[in-house]
């Protein structure tokens, strides 16, 4: 089974323009993320896919592998699908370009799903973690997921799901952690299928997979990624480094 990592890297960012090209301990954020993905030794190959000549040149000049997007894309899945369409690969892992402190353990858990999926019943695998703080549960920026007894996703929402009409019944609230591993065909199917109403309403691309019958296996983790979304996040990352 051939497994690759793809790092979608847009230059523009609403909250922090050009964040991926900011300096983080003598290297750009995107270079640190690329190096961290390579150093996990989990992947047969690692690529950055970008719409930016600056980011492309940054990776290639350091001996890395980068792919230029041909089209404009609304989502990371679309950008990755275009890039891998003609690559010989079985499983594709989406690594966030603004998370340079990659933790190997949760990635291993996600990939283990496919190694154990001998009947190929899983289209995607992703991560979730339990949250207990009421403010975190209600926060629409924290995407929640509910799963069946086999940990296949039933629904993702920015709302509080399930709604606690009856309390003290042992409901757990799970936050979706946005690391994905896709079978190549599931990703290509996503690329060719139009957006439907649930995805359009919640602005969550994973709902397109569910709406078209794809199966998403969720894996529980305690890991919380450290993303760089603001200049303040960058300062924290510099101190951590």
C-alpha cells in the first residue's frame, strides 16, 4: 500500500496573510511543516500543493517536492485531488500547512485504520477528541462529530450535537481534529461531485463525503494540534521551538 502526505498551502489567509512564509526559527512555517512530515518516516512521499510561486519555489529550492495547482479551489480536498489525480498512490494524508509541530502518534493511528481494513470498507479516516468544557462544546469554531458503535461518523456540525434534552445519560462530546487520510478513489469522487445542501450550510467539506455515502472512520486521540492562525500563534510557536 503506497501512502503519501500532501500539504495544501495557500498563500492568502484571511486572518494572517502569508503566514506560511513567516520565519519560524530560521525556516519558513511551510518548510518546517514539510520537514516534520518527512521526518515522521510514515510516508512513501511528501508533497506541498500550492497556488503560490513563492511557496512552490521555497519548497523546491530546499530539495522538497511541490506541485502547482492549475485551477482555483474552494477546499483543501479539491486542491489535493487535482494534485494526486495522476499519481500512483493508495492512501493520501492531508497534513495542515500551518501546523509545523507534527505529532507522529495520531498519524500512525489513522494509517492503521487502512492497514486493518482488509475488506476496504473505509473511505476516509480522521481524528476526534473528547471535550468537556461547555464553552468548547458550544463554540461553532469547534466542529463536533457523532459516531456509531463502530466509530463511523454519522454527522459533523458546528452546533452542539447531540442536543442534551436529557442529561446524565452518558453522552460524550467529541471534537473533530482535521487530519484526514483518504483512499485515492474517495478523494477523486469528492472532486467530481457537486456540493450539496448540508456542506453548503455548515461550510464543512467532510459532509460532502457523508452526503454521497462515503464511510469515515473516526479514531480517538488526546492530541491537540498547534496551528498558526494569527501573529500571536506565531510568537507562541517561536517560543515553543
